[in-house]
C-alpha cells in the first residue's frame, strides 16, 4: 500500500464495494473489522492500490468494475500522465478521483485541448493503436508564412530525421502580415510524438499555439479550457465504431 494516483482511500474502497456508507466504513475500520492483505487496519486514510485484498468482517470484497470516460479540455502547462516525478499538475487532478483513470494518448505540456481519460484499457487501445485510423483536429498558429509549396509537401507526407509522417489536411489558412503569423486547422490520422511541432519546425515555421479540438467524431467546442464532462454512452460507441472503421 502506498500513496499515488493509482490508489484509493480504504473507506472509499469499502463504500464503492457497496458494503457500507463511507461513514459506516470508518466505524468498521475503527472497530478493527477491516483487514488489508491479512493485517487489521484501524487508521483512516490508508490507501488501497490494485492487487490489495480487503476483508470486512472476514469477507473478501471488491469494487464494482464500472468503466468511466471523461473528455477534458486540457490547459497549458498540465502534464498528460497519471503522476509526475517533478510534482507538476497532471490531467488526472482535473477530473473526479473516485475512480482511477488514465489519459488516452498524450498532449505535450504546452498543447491545449481534447484529451480522453478512462479506466477502460480496451477502449484506450482502440483510440491509440496505429492500426486504427482515429483522426484528430488541431488549430495551429505558427511564426512565418505557410507557403503553398510547404503545405503541399505536408499534405503528401514527409520524412524528418528518418521518421515517416503521413500526409495531413489543411483548412482555413490565414496569414497575418503585421504579426508575421499563419493560422490554420490541420487534421492528423496518426499520433507520433510532438508530430505537428516537429513537422513545422522542419520548415522553419515554429509553432506558437497548438490546440486539439476534435478526436474522431468528438468536438470539445462546448468545453472551456480546464473543463471536463463525462462522455455519453452513444459518444463512446461512436468513437469505437470510428476507430474500427465501421462508420
């Protein structure tokens, strides 16, 4: 037992298993009726982690295996992981902590936007595995002018430092001459590490702002930065069907 983002307080674990309310669970703990891995525990706040065995009144209990799915509009500066050894804020701190969840894929620390968090490993695999074509949409702002010659190369696909990047799609390209800045929307069909930043840096167009607003059929225009909501069952189903190429 230790304390991490993959753990849950003992009294909450007992309550989620449907044995007793959290307050009643605290009474059971105080009376020495609860064992964790064969040892009686009387302290409040002990953390339970996956694999721990909890007995109440001699009976082994388990929490309900309910899957949850959140969509978060990730703020800038937040790390896309369940924990961080540098003690920086992580995305799992921005959604409810009554169920242990993890981010599906990653957005780098400076990128904002759509990120799914879940406890469903099978769903996460469909969303991230290279063999499934889950498109993602980004609003991008770069320093400099995006020329037709560069955009055509990016649409065709490029190889940078021996890494092959698939072609991307452009929409709504605008150039601000005063700021020497280009803005546009791109659609990606793969998710290599820092892909957009590397592709545009290669053409001397450093990315100034990067915001992911769409994952497959999912759009987060209803969420402000830092907000989240639970995905509706039909949205989860639609994401899975899209990943499988069935719609």
